[in-house]
């Protein structure tokens, strides 16, 4: 099997991600006819998707001369892309009475500020970059007519005599080229003020390509053919003597050329979406058949995760934890009931929401294209057996299970009548902002904490409430964590999740607050008699959550099957930890 090494910094940079969030948010809010000032990003696949959603670009040059492009009936909101624009262009747009959404990258804004400040002091500016690049053309507008663009030593030699000089770089320039040109510039202008304005993301990508190229047999660079920073990554890789393949999608991969390599590195330009990178990763991993015991075990693990079997085991484990937390005897059918319910809901809702999966979980798409019928049948049978177990435990567990199953089944269906939709703006439960994480967390809380108490015939107690909060918060954090990773995919299909509503920072604060609350609850519930005396010993399960979040923030976890396995493994850990506590105590 081909070993694939994915660069940590592959994919959207901060500036592009911010521009995408602004654009997709504007589409979601239906802020009138929306256009972008030039292509939003250099990725044809993304541009096609945005155009299908009604977001088209208008040409930068002399755009106000064509009223069919900028008239208010065609453009009420204009998005300035990450490359930025010149002050003159901004004034022209504002004079046309068009609302501006500024998605200029903060790094580009910093360069604009440097040029503006030094231009006021009478400096001439030398910009190291590509003269035809939109960012560079915008930067020239801040030089008060005293700007020069260079990309070769010859360009430096052709510069006129200049007295006061400041030097900046296009933010996506090659670091080595910048340093070489700076030496040449200083030979002509020894007093020049030098500012290395290559953004840290670009620098990290380039350093990473250099390091990765030394450890692989071949390199695949994913991104638009018109993307300058993507082309530079490919050039850096090629300069190391490594066979390099620049592709836009997984369809561009040539299996006959790649299958002879045992180790392949993957990086991607700053305008390449995460889901497209993952599709390339999956295609490369399928180049060679699975051989050996480890490869077969890895294939089995992938099946368990992709097929939601691992998640179902997590539900069973969380049920055991909830049962022990309440101080109830372990009732074997309860974990089975939870596992069957969770498996059926995820499989059937995945089928109903299959269009969105290609943007969020592309590694699952191929599997369900091949095994879709079998998985749907398995989901239906699981739902039936879950309800059967509920029936065998009495009318109340059965009715509760019927209720949450019905809510799960209709989540992706149109449920609100037209007259209500006109007022609410929502036709489906999934369209309610933030509903996904809340509904899933509550459903898991019911099936893993409340149903075991009802099935045991003990009724609901304070222990059931503690167990409900324990399960619900763990699942809510898990869902929010997925939302962080899938935020672009969710916005692509028009689903507002909690991170897209609150923003990443506020959502992180909310998650931390919930974990602190849960830690305090577990610490107090046992001593105060609200739940099992062992409740403080459940705190390590919260430590697991902190660890996987740290792994995500440090980019050790980047999405895909491993990402799901580690995150959903928190439920397995909770159940095993609770069982260990039970065994030690007994």
C-alpha cells in the first residue's frame, strides 16, 4: 500500500479561509446580488461552486465602464478578495454606491500600511513580486506613483536612480528568491529599508515542502493551475530533484505514473479546500492493494470508522459510563439499544445528506457509492431492532426511543408548512442555525443516560441528570469539533453551525466553559450525593478531550479517518475507564 505523507500546512491559509467565510456568509444571509472583485480565489472548483450559488466575479480593470456588471440590480454587495485593491479602486466602488465587504488578508493589509506610511515620507517602493498579480497591482496603488515591481536581478538593474527606498514582498513570494533579490537591491541602494512581508503561512509551506521532499519518492501538489503560490510549491519540490505532479483534483492523478512510488508526499496551495486535498489522499491510498497483516488491520479500522460501526461502539461505551455514573447495575440491552440507534441515525441521515458529504467527509463518499444499498438496509434493520429492544423494556422506553428516532429521521426532511416558512425562513430542522450539534447532543444524552435509567425501572433521578449532562456535553464538544473541521463544507451547503454563528474564538470559549462546568459537576456530584461516589474519577475522560483538541490545534490531526477515530475514541475511552473503575471497586 502506498504510504502518503500529508503536509501539516496544506490547504487554505488564514486569509483565504477568512475570504471564503465572508463570501459564504454573505450568500447565506442573501445580501442582495453579490459579486467578487475578480476571482475570489485561484481555484476553479471552488469558483464553479460559488457561481452555482449565484456568486460571480467581475473583472478588475475598468469595471465601472460596464453598467451591466456593477449596476445595483446586478451588484449590491461587492466582496474585495484576499489580494486587496488600491485606494483609487476602493473610492471608485464606493462612489458607485455599492456596499463593500472587505476580505483583504490582514497580512496584505500590513504591507499596504507599510507602503502608505513610507510613501507619505517621500520614499519610493520596490515590490518583489509578480507584476501581473492582483495583490501587487493593488499594492502599487499605495505608493503614490513611486512604486516599482521586480522579480529578477535584471529588473533591479533597470531601476532608475532612487534616493529613499523601501522594499516589500508580495506575501506569497518565494523566500529564497526574496533574499537573493534583497542582496542585489542593497548593492544598488545600500540605505534601503527592507521589510520581509512574506506571510508566515507561505514561509511555513515552503519550508515544509523542502523538508518533505527529502523523505518521499514523489510529491503531489494540489491546487489551481493559475495559483501562483501553488506553482511555487511545485517549483520548490522540483528543484529538489523529486518527481512532482501538480494536480487540481484527484481526477488529474495518473495512476500509471504514481503506483511505482512507495512513499508520496502531498502539499497544497493556500487556495485549495481541505475536502479536495482529502480526495487526493484517498485516491493515492487506493493505488496499491492492501498487503500484510498491518495493512489489513488498517483497512478494517477504516471500515469500522467509515461505516459508523466505531461510532456505534462509542455510543455503547458511553452508555456503560452513564450507567455506572448513576450507580445503576449494568443492564446489557441498554448499550445495544444505544449502539443500534446511533448507527441507524447516522447511516440514514448520511444518505439523506449525501450531497454535503463530498465537501465534509469525502473519504466516505466512495464507500457509500459502492455499499450504499447494503448500508441503508443495515440502518433500517438497526432502527427496527433498537425499537424492539425499547418495546421489550416497557412502554416508556419504547415511546422515548420512537420520539427521538422520529426526530432523527425527519431532521433532513421538509417539516414546516409554507406559511410558517415565510415567517421562520426555515423549511427543515437542519436549517435552524446551530441545530445539528444541539439535537445530536441531546439525542445521545437521552439514549445513553436516560433510557438506561428508564429501562432499569428506577425512574429519573439526579444521577440520571448528571449522566445526561455528562454524555450531552461530551457529544456537543465532539460535534463542535467536527464543525470546526467542516465549517467550509457546512457553509457550502448552507448549514449554519455554532462556529459559523459565534465565530471560532467564541465557540472555543463556549467549549472550554462547558468542560469546566462538567469538571466541576463531576467533582461535586459524588460528594454531594447527586450521582455515584465515583463521579470525580471520571475527570480523565475530559482530559482525553483536551488532548485531541490539542492534537488538532497543532495540526497532528488534519481530518479524515484517523481524525474521526481519535475524536470518537473519546467515548470508547469513557466507557473503558468507567468499567475499570467498576472492576477496581468490586
